[in-house]
C-alpha cells in the first residue's frame, strides 16, 4: 500500500481515510448532501487517482480489523454522526467500499 502524504503524518495510521472522514463527514454533512452516496461521490471527486486507490486500500485494511477498531476509528473522526456498534460501522464502511468499486471510480 502506498504511504500517506507527509502532511497527514499527525493523523498516524490510515491517515488518508481519517482525513477523508473528518473532512466529508463534518457536523453539517447531511445538510450539504442528501445521502451517503452523495457524500461518497464528492469524496472521490476530491481525491486524485492515487489517493483514491489509497483510500480504498485503507478501507479494505480497516475492514480486516475488529468491530471495536472500526467503530472506534469512525467515532473518533466523524462529526456528522456516531455508530452505536461495530457491526453498524463495518456495514457502513463495507457499503462505502462497494459503492466506490461499483461506480467505477477505480482509476
């Protein structure tokens, strides 16, 4: 997997994913966007091809972890909403990754 950009070093591991969550799932995200799919489309439009590949690889890597790790990452980075369970967060990230692949956003 490609390394995160140096300017994201302060976010630590999975920095590209953490940055995307924090930037797109801000407190007003669902005032700015009508659906998760709208957020995801804008998120991909905001990344170049290499960053998209890295973002998808980091989501896939996160999905290999425990439910607690997944919900912990989401709830620490997102400001739009929290998930009550790891299973719920896992489903969300899985749907996001599936959406990215299904929309043909892999360049």
